[in-house]
């Protein structure tokens, strides 16, 4: 395991100086930078650290997510070492798995009187109705009776509580993981070991898109999402004894003046959003659990299932609350509820435990995956007429690129049913990041790479994509020639934020990315980077995965380009003109040259030169000469003016300027020369490894042994076939490798 400091330093572009504000903010939360990372750190929310900039929050988020991935890989949610189970733990014994499901209850959690709130400002579709799931108990008992009454005995060692009380949602998540989800998974290891409980790691599982619930139950065999689990404190979400969630939701919705800020409405709407693909989910608090199933626009809700004996809604939290009288009233009510439970002899034999409800819901979902969908109807119901959710194709949508749009999934992903059981029902995954996913869609009739983030998780994802959209505005003169075209950005279905760019070809990190040959590809990569610099932009993450072959233009007007051979045929009556062959993408860490120079206290020319050196070292290729004069970009002349950038690049105006890429050889000219032997040593720290790979600290650059391939050749070693899967183009044509967008983790 690594320390928190090492995890932060392993984020691409970070140094000891840049992480110092993050370290200080973590210290205020009780985290020592020299301690080893663990589950508590992986459950931390970046926005808990006060006083951080957006960039610093993204760095912290990347480190946290990388730790979560590694803990998942180590099966931290499945089992712990034998010594950990014996030391500081309590062992519960049961005659069988069925006995465990009928009788195990986690320890009672006490919530401290602290303020708590639900994410607001997310304008999503709400269910048309929340109705009681009348057959839930009957369905669960039918599944439980299938388990053998006897069977191997079950011993579950539960770790001693880390927190005597819980003060926030992060503490609560840790306690629920160790006292509810882990024991459930361990108890069924010998009897019905079909699922695992874990925090969703970056990446798209079967049945999961951009939704990022706190925990998931996932099938072991096929990595299929079974149940989405959302954690709330009882200060936010509590249904008292004698009431039920459907009635409370209906009453809150009728109060139109306050419904938009009602916690019950927001919590239900959030889980409703998450069940748009796989229809089973859970809301769990420190006191109770609700199982839910989505059927179109209707949400079915189980009765309240207490975690430990009884449910007691706490005194009001917030500014000036709870008062002494409110605390006294809550204490008296807790005492009365405990005495009532003891007088009745405890929980009745025919009432479901929380672990039994979770197991049964996972079993229902497992069966759902094996059923044939009727009529291709998915959970989505975002069609304009408000019904059904069938995958009817919609006309191609043209979106503005200078203002936010409000879209639906059916507009960004036309023809998709969002039913994972149907071939092609869910959009293909192109990549992932700690803040979201990248899916293949279509905008304006063009194949698109669509980045999606979950707005329920906080503002960081939206801010990151808005920042990238602003960078694309600076790059408008070179969109479609040296960088992908921005096709649109804004909200999707109300609860997601998206940024769509043109879908291009394979990345240089894959074997297909070198189909044009080394010299042409390297020269074209430098041309793309130099074009970005001349627009006054620093990329911030120079890596092979961020350079891709340009997609062949969709038929029509211009010349016809063959990316496999690097040749282009001119249309009749037009002079042959060479098009860029390599594009630079993913500008999540990009900055304007002027801002970066001021922030880092360096000359603009030094910053530009450093990125060119990084690319030179990655490619192990020396450009024949400076491919562009750096004075214009270094002086910031073009940083604030798209027109200036277009003029510098020779663009004559228009939406898609036809540019002569600097550095690409003219017909009959030698394409370039390798100068690896004569160039200076590689810049320190530019090893080109993927960000947070296993979240280990960056490896120091070692001298390259004589005769050993380096640069891109070395990165290509170790696999005979591309590591990325092939995905068919939406508009036909070549089969491009998965778009290798930058992962923040």
C-alpha cells in the first residue's frame, strides 16, 4: 500500500508544491499524509476538503478513485486477512446462510447532531408515481425458502466499529460497508456466492452508464449491475413509524412551493434516475432501508425495513438546530421506542431483515437479466411524448457549440433502448474517468464521443466539462483539423452533464494508431500540438492516448482521405490539399498559455517547449526543424482571439478552415529524419506512463540501454493485438479502436 502523499503525487502533472494545499485540507479532516491509504480515504468526498480550487479538487478526486480501484482489485470488500478478522472484531455464528439472513442485524448507529443536506439544483425527471410494492415481502420469502434450512454453518467476523457515532455520510458509508454489505457477502460464500458488494470503480459495467451510486451489488460471473445502493443519513431521509414512503412522497410533491427543495423528493428522484438501465435499487440510511423497482415512469417501493430494531426520526438539523428541547424530546422518544421493542420480545419472526431484503433484491435482478425483454422496452421514458421509453429513432439533432443545450438520452444516443439485455441497447463505451464515462453517440448526424458526468455527485464533473468547453472555444480555428470538433455541451435528462466531440480514429497508444507509418504519424502529431500552442493553449497531459488518427471525412464535397495510406485524392477541379492526419484531444487539464505562465511563474516559451520535449521523448522522434515559430504563442498574441489564431495558421475563415499542417512533408519530400542519437537527454519526469497507474508514484526515468526500443515502440511492446476493443463506427466506414480519452484516475 502507498501513503496518501504518494497517491496524490502519482496524479499526472502534480508536484510536492502543487499538492501542499490538498495535504493541508486533508489534515483538517484528520488525514495524515504519511498514513497508508485505506477504505476511509477511498470513501472521502473531494468537496469535503475546504478551500481547494477546482483543479485541486480534481486531483484529490483522482487519487481517491484510484485508491478505490486498487481496494476493489485487492477484494477489500470481499474478504480481509485472517489476522484482521481475529483482531478487533466480533464473530457471529449461524447454523446456515438462511439462518444468517433471517436473524443478522448490524449494530445500531447513532447519528451526531450535525447539519446534513441533499444535492440540490438537479432538474431531473421525477417518477409519475411512487407506489407501494405490495408483493415485496411475499416475493422475498419465496426466494429465501429456496435456500436450504441446514447447510454449512456460517461464521461472520465483523470488524469493531471504527466510529462510535456517525457524523456525516462518509462515516456512514464506511460503517454500512463493514457491518452490512461485507457480512452479507461473506455469509453467502459457501451457499449462493453469485454477487459482490463494492464501490463502483471508474469504468462502465454491464448495465451501468454515468450513474455513480455509493455502492453496487454486482454479479461475479458477468460483472452485471444488479442493485444500485444510495446512502443517506436519517437527517436527510427518514420515514417514521406509522407512515410510508409513497404517502410522504405524494404529500411532498403536492406542496409545489417547497417540493423542489424537499429532501424526500430529491432522494427518490436521484434513485429513480439511477434505475434508468437496471431497475433495482436501494436507499439505505443509518436507521432503515427501502428496496425499489422502476417500471417505466412508476417507482415501486417496499415497506420500511429497520436496520436494527426500530426507526426513530431525529431532531431537526440545520442552522440553530437541534435545540436543547428538541434533543430532549428525541432522547425521550428513543427511550420509549427501545422499551416498546424490548416489551414485544424484539423483532417479529415474520419481518424481513436488511440483509434478507438486499439478498432477495439481488436475486430478483439476477432473474431479470435472464428474461427476454418484451417489445424492446427499456427503462428510459424521455421521449417527447412522455410515454413508453421505446427506442424510437429521432431526427439527428444539431446543437449550438457556444451555449449550453438541454438534451435527452434519446437525442444523444438515437436508436438505443437502454436495455442491457438487448444487443446494441446500451451505447458502446469509449472510455472512462473518475468523474464519469465516455459513450459513443451521434450529434447532428455525426458519430460523437459523448462525455457524461453524474450531477447528483456534486459540481466537480460539470465544472470540468465546462472548462473543457471553454478551451474548445479557444481552439475553434483548428477544430476538425488538429483537434476534434466540439458538437455540443449541456445537460442530459436533467441529472447528467455532457460534452460531445467528433468521434475520431484509433489512438497512438494502440497498434492501429501507427497504420500510416512512423515518420508521417510523428510529424502529424507535432503538427497537432503546435497548432494547439499557436491558439495560446497548453494541453497539460501529453500522452499517446490523447493523439488519435483523424477519421476519414464523411462523403461529400472535399477530398477523400485514406488514413491507412496517408494519401488524399482531390475532388475534380480542385487543387490537392493535404489534411492533418493526427488530432490532439482531451483538454480537461488544458490552460491558456498566459494563465499557466502567470500561475507557474515561467516564461510562456518554456512551457510550450516543455510540452514539445515531452512529445519528442514519447515518440522517440526528432522533428527535422522547429515546426512553427513559437514567438506568437509565447507572447499570448493568439490566446484571446480565435481570429488571430486562424490568421496565424493560415485559415481563411469559415466553419472548418482548410489548413496546411506544418511539418507534414510535401509531395516528393523526405518525410523527416530520426535524430534520437543526436538529441539532448530526455526531460526529467516525462516517463509517459498512464495517470495513476496502480496509483504508484511516478517512476524515475532510467537511461535507455543501447539497442533497446524506446518511446512509442516500447509502449507498444507486450501485446500482439491492441489492448482496446474495436467499436463499429455509427456512420459506417472503418472500425476505429476505442477512443482513448484521458482518464483522470
